[in-house]
C-alpha cells in the first residue's frame, strides 16, 4: 500500500513539469508563429494594383491586377506572370 501511494505522489511533479513545458512552448514558439501568420495574411490581403512586391522565390515585380487569390505581376523585363497570393513574401513590407 505504501508503495502505491509513493508512486502516485511521484506522478504529480511530472505532470506539473509537462504542463509548465507546454506553457513555455506555447509562449515562445506557437504564439509568435500564429502572430506572424496573421501579420502575413493581413499584408497579402492589403496588396493592391501598383504595389511593388517580392515573391518567396525572390522575383521583384509590380502588381498589374488583383483577383481573388491571384496576382498578375510584371517583372523588370516586362514579362507578366500569374502568381498565387500566398507566393508573396512579407519581407518587402517597409
């Protein structure tokens, strides 16, 4: 009987440690990532015709047309491309 009580008493600190570990992981890894994704989504939704962008592939371009989830962009050489809204990098925000 005493052995059973000791093993039950030793699980409580372990559970507390796992709970604290999850809280630390949430505030240092999960929450900042969620904030970053929200900021990226807001930036991409605010883009309009005439804005200069950089794609995640590194292409610098100007937006010619905006559709629901697609941009028609023009590169320096005059080439037009059709890209997904998600392909725009946040690094261009000034």
